[in-house]
């Protein structure tokens, strides 16, 4: 699948698009761009959240390229233009988050390392941050710094506790129901989705822009997760809850929490940040879950923090050493 452009969301010029063949029946779509400036500051690797797709980050790609970065973006398995893992293509599914770590490894080794300038920086949203946290505890992590937007440390909206929900999901998977959709969850970003009351962004134009992409290419859409995905996510978040986990992260981390987030817990992000060896968190007041799809004043705060944290701009020492 080529990149999908719309009048309000055109494909940035100079895109290189391709697929990574992981194994039979599993292909990962990626896209990359070179810097728009002669001076190169390295490469920012964008890792979308659950149900997202490369096209959603075209605006961000342009903003990074104008800052002198090359950019590379991955569609995780089961979403975007990558292979779907169930017969029902709207169901987002994995058995374990280690499968996403496998995607990350293939993406870095086949796309970023051969063709993109160093140093490498990660820009990850929600679910992707959970994957990157685990990868950053291992030897040979590729990234010099990581910026996490509304990281999925703990989720809102579960009918019971995380522990009980995980036990229920374990039982359902044991009975072979892991590929069934989570009950009671409506499809996100389907063609009849309305802006009013959405938990993702308070910016109407960007919300409608993203919806226009899915209207142009409905196959990019992903609906509710499967019970197996939920079990995998809860297991991954359980690892993050361990007090010994955060200090194992050796890469400096900047986390952006959304002040009005109804998807993940901003309090859990703050607690996680307090345990990091080299990291901090900033609350974006008035932002909903998708910070980079938000209104311009919120996005300006994001870019000010990003520019202060990523090398090439003047950094504030307190930003690296404390949780705010």
C-alpha cells in the first residue's frame, strides 16, 4: 500500500515507502524521509500508538524535517498498512508485546541503521511507549533519547482492577477466545465517528483530517482490541509497575502527560517518572490523549519541550533530573 494523501493531509515530498517481510504472512509497512535542511541532527523514529497509522503523522514529519531531522515511521503489525493478524481486519491483536519488540528490531535493522543518519531519537505515543520502555532496558538500545507522549503505563476505563481484568483475560484466552474482540468497546475512528465527546483531541480540524484519511482508505482503520491484546497489554503494564523496572532504563526519557487524558493515567506517568534514573514528565494542560493531534497552543508547548530536550538545542538540567 502506498501512502494515502488527502487535500488536508498531503504526503510529504521525498517519501521512501516499503515493506519488511518478517515471515510468510507478516509484512510491516514503513516510510522514511531525509532532512529538509543541509545540517543534519540525526533521525527521529516515530512509533504510533494502538490503532494509528503512518499517515496520521504527516504534519509531525514536516515539523521534524524542518528542524533538520531525518524521519522514519513504522506501522506495527495488526494496524495501518501492515499485515492484520485476525480474519476480522478491524480487530487489533497480538499475543504478547514481545511481538512488537520484534517489529522494532526488524524496523531498526532493515530501515533505520542502513539508511538513516545517527544519532537516533524515539518519539513514541501511548502503546508504543510501553514497547520502547522494555526495549530500552536491554543492551545495545539504539536511541540516544526518547520522547514519550501519553505513555501507556496504566489505562483508564477498565470495569474492574488491572489484576482482576488480567485474570479474566487469561481465563478467556485459555478457552480459545483470545482473538475475540473485547466486549463493550466500540470501533474507534470509524467513518461515522463524531468529534463531540471524543477522548482523543480537542482540535476539531485535526480530528476531521484524520477521519478524512480513513474515508479515503478504510483499510487503515482498526477497531477494538482483542481479548488477547488486552491480556498482553495488561501483562506489559504489570512489568512497568515493578519498582525495579524504571531504574533499569538507561536512556534519558521525557514523558508528556495529557492533562485531560481519559485513556491512560497521568498520575501513573508521574509515579513512573519519579523512579527513572534520567527522566522527567511534563503535563500538557488541557490536552486529551493524542497530544500531537491537539490545538496549536498545546502543540507549541510540546515542541518547546522537545527542542529543549533533544540535543542541538540548549537543554535545561532540571528537565533531565527531576519529575515536575
